[in-house]
């Protein structure tokens, strides 16, 4: 931290003189002399908060003199000075001018080097490392975490360096990094005030490598060397008074005694330090090598992050009068059996990233330390936060992320460590796991029960007992005699069978899986242990939780904390790994788990079997609806993952991220947002009840009976869903979409939909679909449009890939999806009933549900009975002319239940003069519609679907349904399908060869086939087994 340098000036007579120059005025080609100073006590760069400032240099013989800030003159041998010609180290020359954004000081005598780097995006990096020590300190933590070496500022004019009496300051992008000498501290200043202060409390300390002397003690040496005393008198060794003993300068951190420097003892075990080197001399070269740093956020009262801990999202203090925890937060990857639900104890992974937040700004601190680290949190004032970091080893390598918005911090961190990987789409569906499914037949039985109970699932996990004596990758031939056939049976309908191995080298595992196939497919790698940068390789889960309400609750902030630290693909074991949760708890856990990025049920080997199909009613039906809801929202999840893979914005976003200026939401960690989809506020997802907040926010109470949970759509959002239930997500590939448009107060809304093949890397070459949907109100009309985002933003589609000139709207993937349509549009929040609804200039039939304006006082509208619901005004229509609706005069008494379900008419309504018809209902309103034109036979399978899930009906309705089902099966089915044709299965080739094929959606209980009618005939009807789809 010097503000002057010495320029060597050659004289005409051949002699040379040294002239003092300001450091920032040094011209190219001038040698730079940097001298060591401040070797207080243990030879640190600083001791506590002292750092020498150079104010004068002169040469006298072989000695160089300088003064510190206190005016004391120091002499340093010339040989201890470092002369660095600019020609051999050009970056140092440019550093002073800011051309490479690097400010570096080499303090040779003090054995430490401090470096300040200014990144191109405004991030500041502070490094301190020991040089010339007994051995090299570990400095590779950042290399594991960083995706690449960050770009530094490359234009001298962009950084304005200036000096003060005790400071050097650099201004870049409106932010100031200020380095103060005495007392030593580094401050980030923006928005008119101090935002981050390093060493403001003087707790910065770097222990240096040293030698342990094994020489005799002073008293023993004195006794041995003393002259004999006459008459055998006792020799007495004089001791200096305690007050006269030398005070150890570093005692505040290292302690008065060398306790634990060289070895540590616990009970009867003694561990030597592994890096100690015993030499022939009476010395041992070794640590200590720990480091300490205090970081203050003077204007931020909330801090988040540093996962993984079972703790609230907004980190409670660990010290001070308001301390919530007694111990600091520990970062150290450990396998913890039945971890506590509220604790600072270290768990499976560690990411030393901290967010500091206030209504003014959001900041980030990334401390690239991979060793065991402890972090204390306290609040010196109501508006500030103090953190104290102590790491066992390594170097100081801190990144200051200036924000000032949450999105800025996420982008800055993503540029350092990379964005989360875009997963295979099937990995976002439901996973069923248990330690352990014991055999091939066990797996087949589980799959069969899921199908019989109409419950979707994509992945069946085997855990570890598939192996022979835990020799992983070697099958237990007794329990799994046919692993290939078993895996193929699971894969026949698009599912995966996953093996689990206790390997936490997930980066290498992911790379190996990518390399083993051509063309490469996206791997799915799940890990419990992780560090900064692990998001580039796969998913994590929160470890071996317990089946308790407390663990279910803390799982939410744990997932959120990991999400803001870059690990977006994260979830907790649904149901808890240990224990046997009661049915009500299990239902609630499925509701929570369905809205985590990684959705998996898991259980310990000693727990009771608790697959969802084993539940009694009504719990089983409730869970079935939850699973189907997750699958209908898979387009939303996948679109959100595309965004996080490019921008670094987390898939799940806490309240402070979405509303950074609302202090009432800064501590909330039991509600969150799913990507940019808008799923949370304003409209109830299930019955469209409207909740209005006030100008400064409001708290509302949302009813949550067991069969329902608060899932809301934020006004201004457009939600794309696929509503046809399937047994696995790959079978949904060609299903049509439903758009739910939730208008904001201005009558506008926006949403996105991203699609690719979901398994390969072909999206990196432009084989994809990325659409934007907009609803805009103007001139008394609402206009709904769609645009090609990939064509408009080719540099923002895929992470670190420019698709300009590569992406084509007619790319092969888009062409393969050309027949996938939007089959239904639901518009919420219209002010009045429309006069007409047109698509491409053609008027279409539509349905209207009246409503009343919601309250804005912050109190929710009381939830009425379903048939009497008044919230909100709702318009439903078919968006395209070829799927337009027309009103028929057929009575609607055949409608048996509510919800948007295709209900088949009796067979005699299907005449050759007309297309097959069906009825769709929505609460009070109902209409009859014309089926779409014949399905194109060029589509790959599946081309059929069963109808969407029904809503729960009342007991009276259920009784009537049973009677209707009985009448339907006894009256109509025998005449429609001769017994010898009911179970006949057609191959996909036979289906594709049928001309002008019509599909009739059946939704009768226990019917396992779909009826097909060939137009032009009156009774030629065949059935197709559902196992084909």
C-alpha cells in the first residue's frame, strides 16, 4: 500500500540518482522499487490493523530508507528491495494506470503479497498470499470454483486512480474501491456510502508458516550451563517479572501459547498436522496457516446464503445481545446422521457466498476458501451487519459483488462460477426412490402399481443394494438376475432406472457420462456434497432429513439458500429419509416437494413402505393430483431452467429477490416464486380467487385445507401448461398447450415457453423453440400475440453461445413440433365481458364466467362454494380457427363432473355428417365444441391422450357418477365394442396407417383403452391399449 515509487535517473557523468515520484505517475519503462515494511512481530503484511505507508525513499550505499505513517524512519537493505522492470512484467506497469484493472504490491520482507483486481463487470477481487515462505500455501480453491479466469478492465481511462493522505482510491463504473493504510482497511463505496468494509474491526490476520523449535527450555538451558556453586548450594534461575515479558503481537488471534499448532489431541487420540515436515535439524516446518477477516456491511441489515445449514434463509445472528445461535456457521462438508432441524452445524456441502441486502441495494461476498471455515454474524446496529470469517488454511481470496440489484449479484456470481446446467427435461419430473428396492421384480411391481393408480413417475431409483456386497457397478445377480431387461422394461414408456453410488466426484462423473455416448446426452448426476461451481455439473439434495414437521418446514429455506448460492437444481427428500410420517404429513410434504426443482420421494431401509399408491383415500387421490399438477407445469419448470442456465437467476426466488424494496418481505422464507412465471400472487391457481395487495404490500390469508395449498399466479403472467395426464414426461412431447393469462391492473401480461428435445445438446446448435406470449390492452381491446424470442435474442438463448446466423425458425426441432398447438386460452382479470373474440381475424366461440372485483384492502375475498364462486371474470376460448367452437343444441345432461375434461357423447351422436363432438365445462358455464380437424398422421407417437384430471366432486355427485358409470358401461359399451375387439391392441404402424383417424377421449373408471373411429363407417370401431401410449 505505497503511494510513491523511486525513479532511477541516469546522469551525464554515468552516475545515477534516485528521485521520489507519485506511484500513479510512473511512466512506462521506469523501474519500480517496492520495499518491505511493517515486519511487526510475526512478519505479517499487517498486524491487527497496522500497515506501513511509504512516504520517502533514498539510497545511501546499499541501504534504502523510508518512513511509516507515524513518522518513524526505517532502513532496509537494498538486497531486500525488489526492482521490477516494466519490460519483464508489463501487467504491473499497466496496473498502476488501471489498464488491466490490477493493483499489486509485493511485500518481500513481510512475506506477503496483497493484490486488488478490478473486473470488467465491476467485481473487485482482493488477494493476499504468502511468498517466499517455508512452503506454498494452498491457493487452488478459486480455480475449482471459477469457470474461467475473470476478465479485468483493459482500458486505462475507465479507472480513475487518486491518492489521499492515507489512501489510494480507484473509481470504476461509479463505484470506488478505497485502500486505507493506517488503520488498514479496504472499502467499497457506492450510492453515496460505504457498502462493504474489509478489516473495519481490525480482525484481518494471516498466520505464516514457521518452524517449531525443539530446543531445551530456557530454564533447562540455564541450569545446564550455570557455573557450579560452592558447597553444593542450590542453583536458582532468575525469572523476569510477568510485566516485563514480551507481549505476543498476534496473541489476539493465535493465542499466547502454541496450542494446537503442531498437533491436536482429542480424548486419547493425538493427530499430528499432516503438512509437518520433520527435518534432520531440531526444527519442524509447518503451519499454522489459518486466516481471519472481518467484513462489515454498514447499510445492510439482512444477510443470506453460506449454505448448507438447517437454518432460516435470513441468517440469524450468532453473537451479540440478540444472538439466536450459540455457535458460528460452519462450512465443512460432512455426512451428518439425522441432522438437527435448527442449527449452524455443517452439512453435506459448502458455498462461501453471502448476500447482504437492504431496501437500498443487494451485495455479494464470495470468499474462495475451501478449508474448514467459521462465520459469525452480528448486528452492531439496526441497519448494519458484521461478519467474521475464520478459515483453517489457504489464502485470502475475496470477491466483492457490488450488485446493486439481486439480478446483478446473480449475474456477477454466475460470471465467476458459471450458471446451473440445463438438465434433461425428464429429470424435472417425479423420482421415486427407496433404500432399497430389493429385486428386479420389486422394481417392476412398483412401476405396475404406479400405472394401475394413474400416477405419473419418470425415475425409479435403486439406491445401493443392487450391487454385490456394495461393489458398485457390479450387479447382485441373485436379486437382479436380468438388469438389462429390467431397465428396458422401465424405459419402454419413457422412464429411467437410476443406480446410486456413493461418489461425490460429480464433475468427473458428469464429464464421463457425456463422453460415453455419441451424440452426447445430458447426464443426470445427483450429489450431496458440493462447493461453489458444482451447479455446472448436476443436482443436489439436502441429505438425510427426518420425517417430521420441523424438517419439512426447514427444507424450504434450505432449498432457497442453496438456490441463491447458485445451486438451483436442489430438493429435499419428500417424506423425510428417516421415520414414518403420518398420511397428512406425507400429503403436505408432497405439496412442498412438488414445488422444489428436484422432486423425489426417498426413505430409509428401516422405514415402512410409503409409495404414494399405498396411501388410503382421500390421501391417495390428493397425492395423485399433486403429481399430475407437477407434470402439467413441466413447461414452466423447463422454461425457468433455461433462464437460470443463461442468467444465473435462481429457479426458486425468495421474496427479497422479487421485491427488493419491501422490508416486510426480507425475512420471509416460506413463500417463493417459480422462475419468471409469476406463480405466487394475485390469482389462486385452482379457483382463480383474486388477492390484491396494497401499494406498500399486504398480508393476506389463503385457505389451505389438506387437499389444497396456496399456489397463486401473479398478475401480469402467462402460464403455459400441458393438461393431459401421462405416465411419464417423454410421452407429453406432442401434447397441446393451455395458456392461462393473468392480467395485471393495466390489463397486460407476459410469459415465455422454451422447448428443445430435452435430452441432447442440439439446442446449442439452434434446434429449439423459444416463444414469447404477450397480452396487451389498448383501445378497448386485449390483443394476445406470440413472438420468436430466439430470433430476436440469439445471444441470450443458450449460455455462452451466440446463435446469430445459426438459429432458424424452421430448424428441425421446430419443424417436428409444428403440429403442436395451443388448444385452450384462459384469460383472467378482464374488466367486462367482451363483445367478440377473434383469432387471425376470424371470430371464434368462447365462454364467459362472471365475477366481482376483488378487494384491495389486503384482506382476501372469502372463498365461496365452488359452484357459487364469483372470482374473477374469466374468458375461455379456442385460439385458432381450425379448432373453433360452435354451439350445438344437444342437452348437457351427459356432463358428469366439472373441470376442463373432454366428455364423450353417446355413440349415436357420432354421425357421418358431422365430426365427433365433446363437451367442456367450467363451473357455472358450459359449452359444446367441435373437435379439431383430423390429427396429422405424420406426428411421432404418442398421438393419443387420456383426458385431464377431474376435480373433486361432492359426495352426491360421486354417487350419481357411479350410477352414470354403471349405466354407461352396461348400456353403451356392449353395442359399441364387441367383446373380441375390446382388448385388441394395435401397433403404432397400424395406427399410423389408418386414414383420417379420429380420437375419442375416454375417462371412465377402470377403462384401459381408447376408442378409435374410422370416418366413413358407422360401426367399424377398434380399441387401442393404453400401454401403447
